[in-house]
C-alpha cells in the first residue's frame, strides 16, 4: 500500500512541478524525493518477492492493511518535511526579499 501512496505522491508532485511551478518553491526537489522513495520501495518489494519465491513462501507484492496505509502517509509527511527543510536552508533570503519587494 505504501508503494502506491508514494507513487501517487510522486506523480502529483511531478505534475505540480511541470504545470504550476515557477521555480520559487523548489517542487523539483519534492518530486525527486518522492520518486527516489518510490523506486527504493519498489526495489525493496521486488527483492522481497524474489526471496520469498525462492524460499517457497507465499508471495504478496502489495500489502493492504491499516498499518501499511499509515506507513505510506507517514512517508509522505516525511518527504514534505524534508522538502520544507530544504526550502528553509536553501531559499530563505530570496523568499524574504521577494516578499519585502512587493
């Protein structure tokens, strides 16, 4: 489930970056964070399936449970928090100058 949630966040942030961003909010960084997490989770799931199949266990690619849903929401929140930290350290002066100039 968390793979699906991260993929939705990655596609949404990429669409916002492509269609709405003027370079001010650094949505390309948010998009890269979510795509990186999505690829990482996909590889983790794929390796888990290979290991389970070789061991003869039952294979489940997408886990659907409340805990998996909460993990996906938590990962999206962490991605947004990392993006905000990036914005605070990378662009604080530029944003303040633009607000003062208006």
